[in-house]
C-alpha cells in the first residue's frame, strides 16, 4: 500500500523553470501592471454598476478602454503568447483577463449605443 503515484526524479534532471525563479522581461511586467490597474479599476465599478450613477462611470471607463483597445489587444496578445510558451499561468491568466476587459467594453458600449472611438477616430 505504499506505492508512489509518480516516478522519482533523477538527480541529474533539472525541474521546469517556475514563475518564481524565472526572470521576466521588463515589458511583460509593464503590461501586467497595466492589466492589474485595469482589474483594480473595473471590478469595483462593475460591482457598483447596479447603482445608476456608477453605471455611467463604468460606461465612461469602457469608452476609455476602447479608445486604446488596439494597443491593449496587441500588448496582451504578445504577453499571452510569451507567458503561455513559458508555462507561466498567472501572467497568461492576467493577459486573458485584459483581453476579456476589451471585449466586454466593446459589448457595453455597443449596448449603450455610444459611438465607438478608437485613437480619436469615430466608427
């Protein structure tokens, strides 16, 4: 009954690089900080969106996100690709959340029937 469900690791084998030991480039850190700021701004406002005034703040925040949407999408796709390739789950999830914020912002602004403005150009 004392069977081991995994194979013993050979002493010469190096384990996979974990998130804690792997040094990530500066641009990944910058995008992660931007995504964290978006997360800290959107989640509380999204919770308070049930109150009409906060719904307008959420709509304004969604319009700001759409204004820089191509840049956010490009940055998050590159970080998602980089972190997925290196098996860094937290950074991959944060990039996916950043992409989801852009998608939800497009839906919210479309449902409100506001003009979609990207980098100052109205669509």
